[in-house]
C-alpha cells in the first residue's frame, strides 16, 4: 500500500523541491529590499537596533519592550542546506493590531500593550505594522561570527473574528541555512524604533551528507492542514499560525493535542535512505500507538518511494466484543488519553533501520 497524504503530496514532491531550489537562488538579493538605505554598504539592521541586539548577546539577556519568546525550530531539506522554520509565541495585542483604516494607537510608556488593547475591535479586519530584524551568528566555542543579517517588514492583516487580542499565538518565519551551530537574535520593533524587543535562541542544524551509515529524520511534527500555493515565497515573511515550505502552506499542530475522531497527520523527511540505481527509494514504515506499554492501534505497513513523508493516520482502533460464546470486531475512535506514536523505519535498499517516538494527547 502506497503511503499518501490527504493532498497526495507524494505526487508532486519532485516539483516542489525543484521550485524551492529556484526560490533559494532569489532569496539573498531580496533580503536587501529595506527602505531608505544609504548609498554604499547595505544596512540590514539600523545601528540603534543592532546595539541592543549585541548588548545582550553574551548573556542571552532579552529585552522585553515588545514581549515574545522563541519556543522551538524545525528544519526540512533545501538546496545545499536546510530550510529552517522558527516559532515565536507573542501576545497579539503587543503587536499593535488595530482596525484597518485607522492610525495605529500609541503605546503606553513602559509597556508593550496598546492603550486600546482591552477594547472590542470595531472593524472587520485588524492590521499590525512593525519591523522584525534577524541576526544569525555561527557559534565556534564561546565565540560567534555573524553570518546573516535580515530585515523583515511586517504588515499583518487578520479578520477581527479570528484573532483574540488578549491571547498568545504562534508566529513563524523560515530561512535557508547551512549546517552548523547557531545563535539567533530576533528583534521586534515599532516602526519608529522606540520600542525594541529582543530574544536569543541557540540551535544546531545537522549536515544532511553526514548520514552515510545511519538514518535520521528531521523533527517530526503533526499538521492540521496543508495546501498547495501557486508559487513559493521569495522573501522571508512572518506568518501567524502557519508556515510555508516550497509550494505548500502548512498549519502545524504544535501542541500535539487532537479531538476524538481526528486523524494524526505527520510530516518529516528521512536522511540517509539510499535510492536504487533507478533513483527510486524503497522505504517501509510501521506505525503503532501505545498507551503506556499496551498497543492501542497498529496500522498496515506503508511503503514510500520518496524520503519526504506526509501521512494521515486515522485514530481508529479495532475492539473485540465478546457476547457469550460469540465475538465480533468493532471499530471505535481512540478514546481520550495520553499516547505515544511509534515509527519504525526500514530502508529496503540499504537495510538501515531507525525508530522514532512522538507523544500526543486525545481530548
């Protein structure tokens, strides 16, 4: 049985990867599109912002004029490197959302919140305009070397009915990077640069070519929805509650919590699998769900001819019902509880194997 996603992602993986390679070629030049640049060396980060970012670099001490946290990152294959996606958690009101057509309200001194943040939005759409600046630093022991500076203008528009200003949401951005150990500095600022929030985040990206004798996967995550875009994004962009990868838009299930009756839909890439002479892969994956040490679900093994996996797994279990001397099978939704998904991967070409587990919850 061929492993498939709800969008039959496996059918257009080669096209997706090719388009993403083209988008990477264009990215470096597009990072220079910062308004009011002086002549000479391009300035990606204004001096007053860079000084704040550098001041806390050694101690990793954040500045919280605009409060936010960097929770985690994932990565997926890209041309000559990895497409890294970073997740920020931000209170929506702290970004200055206001009804479209109205001027952005002034902020209170000493606070990242708007004066009007507790008021009910009066317009059908809300808008927030601010700056994001990124500084990627390659770590070498206790020292670091800045290898990328990026300016990201942010102009977010959201339906008022779909956003809770008092709530915290995940915001994401992606950037192509080579393997290495990094320190990322992120600054969120008001348009006038009077408010500057800064956070630091260390992460490591593996070298995809290093998996010769072993296999490994990218971080395994669950998705809520996935849809194909007309074209890949050609510049770094901040998104609320979703991210893009090549020509797909993905809404992840970050909390790994599912309603009764929903599917698990996993997404990951396998490093180290070997193709045949015809450049075809033959990968078998066995999936099972356990509650403590007891198996709750075991699916039919799935066969993949590509190391990029997007697989829906229905959370249905077969229960044997005994009535006297007779018994029958009944299919039921997996009940509420905390579970572990087991993933056993076997490369039929090289014989290499790998086992992964991911915890999740049904409510």
